[in-house]
C-alpha cells in the first residue's frame, strides 16, 4: 500500500473537497434565500418612497425623514433558530422567522406613522400578518414604535415568491431614544442596582420624548391651520 507523502496529500485533498463541498451545498440555498429577502426589502422601500414623493407634492412636506433596512446575516439567523431549538434549514427560516428582512421608517410626526402604515396596508399586493402598536401601548421600558409583519410578492425570472418583511415605523424622537436605550442597556459590567436606576431613567426619558412628539405636532398643526386661513 502506498504511504508516501503524495498519497497522504491526495487523501487530505479528497477530504477537504468533500467537506467544503457539503458546506457549500448547505450555504448556497441560504444565500439565495437571503437574496430574496433583499429583493423584498427593495420592493417595500420603493413603496414608501413613492408615498413620500406623492405626499411631498400634495402637502409640500415629507412624511418620511429617513429609511433604514437590513437583512440578518446567516450567523445571526442560525443563533436565533438554535435559541428556539428549531432546525437550521431554509424551510425553518421561512416558516419561523419573521424579522430576517427588516425596514425602519423614521417619520417627523406620530400621525405620519399611522398614515403611511394605512397607505401601505391598503395596497392590494400587501398582506398583513401581524401588527403590534407599541405607540398606543408602549413596552414597560418605554419603547415606542409601530411594528408590522407583512408579506409581499417578489417577481423573479421564472417564479413569484411571497416574502415576509418586518416594518418598524417611528418618529425621530422614538428612534433616538431606542438607539440610545439599546447602547446603554447592553453595556457590560453593570451591577443590578445601576441597571434598576438606568431603567427608571430611561423610562422617564421615553415619557419626555413622547411629550416632545406631541408638542411638535401641536406646533405644526398651529402653523398649518394659520396658513390655511
């Protein structure tokens, strides 16, 4: 039997080819799925940009300040599935995770949020799967936002697929608070007493933020009503 160095190199090469071939076959469908989610985000973002453009023309102001979108990376998806003790497969991702594709719409005023959400959901190719109104009923932490899980079709070269997208709508003040809350709450090495004080302070800041949203809306309404006279 040949036990030469070349023999062992060939055996190692065969193993590597087989091993990485298996890895490639398992990753390729997941990468394709993530590309479908990116396509779905493009569809949803376009819808919001069209609404923003139309509203700007009619009312001479934009109901959207900023749009942010992201698709979770595969490692984050795998971690979430394992935490739920679910299989790490393409079918499992589509069936069990609703936030793989996420888009955040940042609005100047609270009523812009509800107007945009209503306009989106009235479109005949959008299906609402879930709605959570954390503006009407804020989380205990003070978090405020309107969350929608929708399903939207994407048209590929040989098929139509329905993809899920999580839509979050917030005001500028809500987004500012949420970003700071996330950074502060997940700081390492915070003792229990400090964490409790932090929660109380963050909750108070959320109330202040909500009050600011209301005051700014009232100022806008006063200006618009005066101009209408």
